[in-house]
């Protein structure tokens, strides 16, 4: 009996213990199951929060990309940017740019709302909030600041002690751009983000962009190598025509201030080196497209001096006209005005028409030791018979001889000699001759001089002619030896100072190309590619044949433009190649879209007759052009080489004013924000 009671006393506690254990196990399992469910729910919320954040990040970067593309678009209708920005990107543009349309100089942070917000909240259950924050760090200028506050410059000093400098642009800076997205779903939050380096640069070539043509030396160029003629069937080689921007008719009668203002806006010409560049003006069988234009080709008449014997005849007057040069000026067909001159002085003409043609006169200012040669044809006009009798070029021996060119009789020779008192010096003022004068004097041709006596001076004394207009306005964008330049006077053997149209100094020195040799542009490059193939993979859509740069990039080697390319709107920029550049296909670009190809160490070969809308720069090498070419932009090189051009072939270089760094409004429109590398992602 006692043993049974003992067993009952043992079993009951044991049973209770088992029950307690089972209850604990059940409770524990229920607890952990509930925790697992809570954890699973939280992880589910986090996953949806992460997906929402990533979707928001993708949307934010797309909005930023669209905003940057709009900011980079130089089309006039997109300015001012803050007012013209489309609604979807307007808050971003207003946050990145200040009231003047410039990138903000201080650190900028702003919240970004995208059109995806409502979509995300609708499709991500329980999405309570999503916050997108964009941050643009404070810019770091590409060039260090000098001792003078806010005065940036890159300096190059020569052995002669003279220093040159280009004003660096303090707006050209590096930035850190970041995007952070935080979303909340249930009790979970997830923050993701991206960051990248970006760079703001101006894609106008510094200083050189002001020049239609910039050549540092004559090199091997044979300037006067066209055998010129008045007979079209004998004209075999045509010159290249340089159009510097706007055109002016030779008889337009511009006011001096109008001419000055026009030249300020033109593309200028720089022809450097120690040797003088002399251009025999081209006649080209009087073809309007190739015949040189800046000449007074009308006939001008002057009374014969009262103390000269021929003044007794009321029907006789002196005449003068200017003409390009050609071989027939020594023939009987023109009454032999130059038959006693060396034939090379008047029969061979230049391969470059610097001021356009007689069809499109395009004047500019030329920096360098540059002269032009042309024919001054003078003689006696008989108003009764309507006949012209040229007074031929004579030296002392010929003047004393009874036999003069032009099939004159001995009696006529005596009559003319007596008219000039048997003095060669008196005769030389009225004889025909080849005039050699500085090229910038051609800028007076379209000007209303209001003084016929000035034309007499022009006939025989170029230096005196240049002093005849002290009241003409000087240029505001160009100085020579710190003195404002006159648009009609020579400019060489000096240091030059270039300003923009608001008076801001851009450059001082004698050869801005030296700065390109010092990798001025390479310092601005945001990308460096190992070869041109790698470049094209990044910036060229080969199927659509669309080039999109919006930056300055560098190629470690040669560059091959292997087919015709079109430049996207806002896709301009600068490509710097360390080797040769070969252009085998045309380049199409809007006039408002600057594209520049720079060979830092090699030559540039143009191997197509298609239009190339680009600036071509080879400051240490050659620009090599084919028999037919059509360049619209600007060209700069150490020297120029051209294949002979046949009549009828297109041979022209036309300035595109989009490259003008002295036009403040134009320059300001060509800043580009470029992403330097890939976006780097992070999860918090």
C-alpha cells in the first residue's frame, strides 16, 4: 500500500513536469514562429523599400541626365536656361544654375521629385515615403589661383624675357555629384545612392577659336604658285578661298565705325614666322568665285596738273584702277603695261585668297608680317575718243629711250616725256606698277573715304596712306603693344592683347599656340581613351552615325574619322589626339554646335571633299588638304600643305562664329557639364 502511494507521488510531479515542458516548447515554438513571421515581414518590407529606392535612383539619374543634356544644349532657343527649361526638369535646372545662368559656385543640395513618385507609391504596397536628395559639391577650379585674388592665368615666358599668358576660366571646375534615395515601407527603411565626378568646361578653343586661319610659319608652302591668266581655258589651278564670316561689297561705302565693328566680329588671320608672307592677288581668269576682291577696280579719273603740257587738252584726264595680277599684263593685248617688269612679279599669284573673292568679299584683320601685291594700272583717258592709253612701267633707261611698250610712236613718247618735265620721278607717280603694301590696307576698300585725294596717295605711298585717317575708330578687342589696333594698319613684330566684347582680358603675347604645346587643352580632358576604337565605342552610335561628346576627351594615339558623322544637338566638344588625325568622311553639325579636333603632336590629314564642320588644330604639325575641300569652322597649324586645285573644285575655309571666344554671349553658351567616370553605387 505504501509502495503504491509512493508511485502515485512520483508520477504526478513527473507528469506535471512533462506538461510544463510541452507548454514551454509550444510557447517557444510559437514565439520563434511569430519572430520568424515578423522578420520575414520586415525583410519583405525592406526588399520592397530597396526596390523602391533603386527605382527612385534610376529615375533621379534619368532626370539629372535630361537636365544636363538641356544645360549642355547651345541652341539659342534654350536660353535663358532657367526660364526655358521644360517642366519635368525645371526644378533641377533652377537648382544647378544661379540667376545668371551659371553653375552655382557654392555647394548645392536639393530634394528632387520625379514623375515616378506617384507610380512607385501606387505599385509598391505600403510605401509610405520616398525622398530623393541631389548634392553638387563645391567646385574645385582646374587652374590654381594666383596671388591676385580671383585672377587666374596660365603663363609662358620666353628666352627674350617676354611673358605671355592666357586667362584661365575660373568657372572650369571639378565637382562631386551625388544622389541619395531613402524610401520607407512598413517598419523598414532603405537608403541607396550614387556618386560620380563631373567637370564643367568650355568647349570653345581658347584664343585660337578667334582665328579663321592660324599658321605659325610659311614652311614649305609655295604661296605664289598659280600661273595666272585672263583666259579661262588657260586657267588650270584654282586658289583656296578664305571666308572670315560676314561679307561686304567693295562698293558698299561703309562708315569707318561700321567696318571696325564688322572686323571685330570676324574670324581673324594669324600668319607667323620670321619670313614675310607676300600674296600676289589672284585674277583667276576673272572668275567671280576665285578672283580676289579687296581692290578698287572701278576707274578713277583725275585732272592733269595745270603746269603739265597735256592739261591744255580738255578731253584728256589721268585714270587709275586696281587689278589682280595675271600674265597678260605684259602682253600687247593689254598694251604691255608690265612688259618691262620681271614676269614672276605679275604672272604668278597666290594659292590663298585671304579676304574671300570678288563674289563674296570677306575682310578681316591680319596679324603678322603680311603684304599683298596687285596691279595699279594708270594712264591717260581721252573722253572724246573713249580710249585709254596705259602709262607703262619704265626704269630710267626705258624712260630715256624713244621706244616705249604699248606700240607708242616716238612723237607720243616725246609728248608724254615732256608732260612730266623729262623727270622719271614725276612719271613714276602716274605710271602703271605692281604695288606691294601691307594687307590690312585692303580693309579700307569697302569704306567710304569721302576724300578722293586719298586715292592718289594710295597709288604710290602706302605708308603715307595709312597715316591719312587718324580719326578712324580703333579696335576694342585687339591691342598691339598695349595700343588699340587700327583695322587698316600692319600688325607684326609685336605682342598682342585680346579682349572679349565686354572688355575682359583673354590673352597677351605673340603666339597663343605655345599654350597648346603646353597641354592647355589636355588639362581639361575628362576622359582618356587608349585608342580611337575605345573612343568611338563610348561616344559614337555607328548605326545612327551620331556623335555625342558634350565634353573634352583625349586619345592616346592617332584618330581616324572613318566615315561621315553627324553631331547630335548638344553633342559638341573637343577631341585631342596624341597622334595624326585622318578625316576620311564629312562631319555634319549645327552651326551652333562646336566640334574641335586637335592633334597635339602630329598632323591632320583631310582626305574627303565632303563638308567638315569642325575646327582643326595641329599647332605642332601640318594641316594637309586635298585638291577639293570644304571646311567650316577654323584651322590652325604649324604649317599648311595643299594639293593643287582644279577649276570648278570646291576649295574653301569658312569661319564659324560659334568658335569666337571674344563673343561673351557665344562663349557663355558653350559650357558643358561632363560626367568624368561611371556612377558608383552604395547602400546604407
